[in-house]
């Protein structure tokens, strides 16, 4: 397609300056899986052979008249590899950082002594040089995108560990993030030396993990690192990517001095515009899965029209995917996004086009609106369970809600010594407390760190109770639930939260782990699992969910088990398309669906 890329770049600059250009600009955030897929190149080869990376990116650059960029790409691998950790590639070719930080002693091992001999950091550098030598000098080869210090800390420590460290060991978190910040600046300085000055004009920090924390935690642990990195490059624009639900940390993002925020589709466009739109250019937020990958060009047109109508009137808007463009996204849908900016983004018509409400046009559920009355009502409903409890059991509920490991262990031990019936204590004391945690999480009163601390505290209690329950003949399980992250995907934070919630609800849980092949899910069903849960974060691994369901059908087991699917790359439409029984967008929904299925069996 023909498009004036230089004019679009001018419009982007105007939008970043919070001006109203003659037309709303567009930006294509592409990824390795998307590029490699359309070039019919194996993803591992794409990352390891610069000539193939160049071939794939050159095709997209030509296809979209310069709107797609040349940029060396190795996912999350370069910085972590440069700091000394091992990088594992899944069978699908996706790089994965092996956790390597267990204690403060490991922090001294994090160093980048020689960028010419730093694993995938060096490969990234070589990929840039390869492209720079093959692209005309008047065409930029961008080299400005990095994982943020906070994201790297999560990769090196492990996301679940870092989240609980925030509460259990905050001094350690500060030291780890500071070390990652220092090494991040060192790596960016290397980029600055390599890239012609006119093309090293922005710094892009990538950090979805920041969405897991509260605004107060963001300000304490993350904001200073962002400011330190950006301040080291005063002549560069401050770009930021976070396609998680960053609603809670919007003020912190503005306080970081970020000029261009690539935000996710889960964030209400009107809310983000009203909250920080007068300080930050907004880039987003067409759903990359529900609309761009699974929708039609007409769906894309409708979503772009809605977005521009809602927040385009006063400028400061760049239309893009609300996340990186996913593998398998039809090129016709990207064309539709570009053309929709031409149709609805002219300066003289901004705000005058009638459009559908954003959840409808985005093909997503409308986020629940929580007010103080509802929150108070749900909180008191959870508290009623403890009205007639002994002081020790009330302390147990409080300890579970606060995530106090030691107090939970002490209270449960004390209750068992006083001959409190374990099944009753689990069902009427501990589970209501965990349900209250879920309510507070859903209401935005607590965040992932607090949720994980409560989940781990629950585990402390279950380790005492479960052996007793196992020896009781009259104890009835809620059901047998097997869960794993599908083959090719090594994420586990969501899976682990689901496991604790399901155990708390009385299910016998089989943890299949991560990178689970279809055969292990089948084996779990053959061994008595009544429900299986599959999680996927990477779009490259979605096909594995369909493979599990097909294998269940081939083995004649499909009617014997219910299948739940979830994870960041999964949508309700996808779940329906592959024949799953339910799509779950969080752990609470998984418990709710599982209980419902087991009640149907009775």
C-alpha cells in the first residue's frame, strides 16, 4: 500500500508535543513472531540469522511504505544475557530468560564487562550493524528499545519471587532494581555510540510487569529507575510500553516524565485521557487479539473510529495496536487500521463521528465499575464469616488476608492442637478469607504482590491441614483439577495463583508445571483429572491448546473432562473456536467455573 511515511512521522512528532496534527498518525508495533510468520521463516532462525531478520523486516517495510521499522530484535533476551544469565529458546523459537538471582550475593555477578562478548546482547549489536550496512543511510534503523530495569529485575529474579519480595524483602528489591538500572544505562550508552545521532532520538522502556503493583509500590520501586534511565539521555524522547492494565499507575507514568505511552486495550481510553492526556501522548489501543488478529477489516475500522472519536479531539493521540502486533495478524487488518486513521482522523472532523462504545467496538467485556458502596458491601459480606469465631481463628483470617506466613502457621497449629475440625476450619475460616482477598483484588484494593503473599500464606496453612485431611475417610474433595502452562510457554505466575485458589476451594490439584506437552494433559485425565486448565501467555503457543483438545477427542476422553483456558494471549472467541468449555480471565473465574462444572456432575 502507498502511504507517506515521512508525513506520518511529522504527525507523530506533533502528537508527542500534544498538538493536533492534520491527521491522527499511526504506528505499527511489530514483533519477531509476527515478522517471521509472514515471511515464512522459522522464529529461531529469524533471531539467529541476521540475513533472515533483515529479509522479514524489509518485506514489511516495503509492504507498508516505510511505516514498519527496521530494528534488531531478540525479545527479552539481550539485557539479561548481557548480565550473565542463560537464555533458553522454546521449541517455537521464543527466547526465555532463566532465573538467576536468588540472594544479594548474586547481585555482584550481574555485570556487563564487554558488550562484544555478552551473548545475545552482542548478537543484538551485530544484528543492528548488519541491518545498518544494508539499509540506505536516509532510512533509520532503530536501536532504542529495551526492557526496563523493573522488567529485567523480574526476569532475573522470577516474577512471582519479585512480587513477594516487595513486601517480604523490600531492601533486596531496591538493590536489585538499582543494579539493573546501572546496567541498563550502560547498554543504552552502547547503543548511543553505535547509532547516528539523528536516529538515536528516543528511549523506549518495555515493562508490562509494572501493571502488577499499586501506585504506591510503583512510586517506591519503579519510578526512580525510570527517571534515572531517561535522565541519562536528556536529548531523547521518553517512550514507554506497558500493555497490561496500567490504570492504577497512570499518575506514576506521568510523574516519570514519559512523553509517549503505548498503552493496552484494557485501559479505558476516556479515563486515561482525562487522567494524564494533558501531560502524555497516548499511543494505542486497538486490541491486538480480539480485533487485529481475530477480527475483520470492518471490525478494525469500527474500533479505530471509536478510539479517535473518544480521545482524538484535542490531539496527543497515535493509533496503534494496544500491545505488540501478534503472530498471525492479517495484513489486511493493519491496512484497515491505517486507512481508518485517514477516514476518521482528519483534524476538521475529530469528535464529530458517531461511534459505538469502546468495549463494544473493542469486542471485550465492559470492565466492572466498583464504587465505595459495593466495595464496602462485599468486604462486610466476607467479614460476616468470622463474627462467631474464636479469637485465634479471627487472627487466622486476618493473617491470611494480610499474607502473614508465620501468623498463619501459628494459628493453624494452635487450632489443630485445640481439636478444631480441619475440614470445617478450611471451608468456614480459611476459604472465606481467601475469597475476601479475591474480592479486594477485583475491586483494585490490593494488587499482585498482596495476592501472592496471601496465596503463599494459604499454602502454609494447607501444608499443616492437608496431611490430616488425607487421613480422614469422610473428607470429600471438590474435584480433581490438573493445570499447566502449555508447551513452549514458561510463564507460571497466573498458574500458581490459580493452583492456590483451587486448593483453597477444596480441589485436589495436579500441577503439571510449564512447557507441558499435550500428552501430559491426556495422562492427567487418564489418571482421574475431571477438569484441566491450560494457560498461555505467548501467542506462538496458542496452537498447543487446540492440540490438547484434539488429542482428547482422538483418545475418546473429551466427554470425560471439562477444559478451562486462560492467559494473556487467550480470548473468549479463541476459547470458543478451539472447543474449550470455558474462558477464564482470572483465578476467581476459574474457581467459579470449576465449581459449577462439578455441581453439574453431582
